[in-house]
């Protein structure tokens, strides 16, 4: 007689075990998801920003891999083109330009240099070439250019600081402390600024500042400075009075300090004397309109 074996009990046990394992897996997944979600909630980023970040990492890795493989094949130009195409398709191309630091100069001149890069794939943007182009602008002392992925170029300009108006035949030119010419300036806009004149005067602006720093009480009262004979200065004060200084940095600084002391005691500026000549080491010659030139020993003037 045939014997029938019932395996139903064992099948039930297997099913129950499988369900138990599935339930345990769901609980573990829920705990893991909760932990990950809690960790993500602590980060100062939105979920959308994290997606963008990871997308950028993936695309960057793809670009690097494409470049590496093509370089191994000995075709760097083709690799560069391929990388540029991949980056452009992914949105990594110049669409925006941000300029900072252009306060006095015409900001449009900076944009003219940089906007030529619009819609260029980011890997093809030559940052050093852009910087060199910006340094050719008269107002730009330094510039920094950087990429801000995925689509922005950031330009930070360091401007030159205007120091004086250089008097040229028939016009005025704004210059900085090194004598570098910035741009033409009208007489109205130059009102109140120090004016320098004379052949080679622009190259002496730094020396002039050092001279005026020797007598701070007089520095802001000087309206014009004339570089005479490529060797010395004539200073014109805001009162219209002129002071002729000797040549030589030490001699001229000493004379100016001495004049400041005399002015503090005798109120020379604003008086009747139209011109002071301190080129002689021990005397001051003074010219009063309508009178003969007078001289006074510097020791006696004290």
C-alpha cells in the first residue's frame, strides 16, 4: 500500500520564518531611514541643494574620467573638446558674470572684457587670460577671476586710488600715487584736488607725498605743486601764496617743516606776502606786491 507523506507543517514553518525575516528587514530599514533622515535634517542644506551637490560631483567625476581616458589615448585636444561638450550639456557654461570692487571706474569696461565668455563651457574659460585683459584697463591695479559652478564667473577688481590731477597742455589727467594715468578729468571735477605740473612731475608724486607728510599741518593747505627743473618743488597754497623749496629730499623737507613752524607763530599764510623763497639755507626771501623783496634770517624769524 502506498504511503502519503504530509509536508504541510514544514511549509507553514518556512512561510512563517520568511515573514519574520521580512518584518525584521522592514524594521531595520525604517530605523536606518530614520537615522539618515535625522542626520540630513541636521545639515544646513535643503534636499534640493544636496541633489545638486551630488549631481555636480557625479558630473565632475564623469568629466575627469573622460579626460583621463582620452589623455591615455594620446588625444588631449579631443579630450578637451569632449569635456567641454559634456560640461556644456550639463549646464556648466558661463551664463552669469558678477563684478565687485569697481566703485570709481566705469563698471561697463569690466563687463566688456568678461562678457565675451558668455555661453563658453566652463573648462574652456581661460581665467589668466581674462585677468591679463582686465589689468590692461587704466583703473585696474589687480584683479581676481574665479569660477562659481555651475554657470557664474566672479570678477573681483582692485582699483587704483586717485591722488592728484596732472596738468598737461590744455587738459587735466587724473593720476594715482605712482603717477599712473587713470583718465582725463574736467576742471570742475578736479576742483579741490591737488594739482601737479612740470615735466616729469607724475613720476615724483610719491616723493611729493613723502615731502608733505613731513609737515602735516600744511599738507591739506597745498593746492598745487610744480616740479621745477627736474630737481625741486614750488608749492602753491590755497591762499594763492607760493613757497619755493630747495632741491634734495632732506633739504626740502627741512625747509617745509621750518616754514610750518614760522607760520604757526607768525601766521604767514593768508598774510600780505605773495611768495616765499627758502632756497637759501639760512634765509627766507619774501615778496610783497608793490614792495621790494625782503629777506629774513631763519634764526631771527623764530
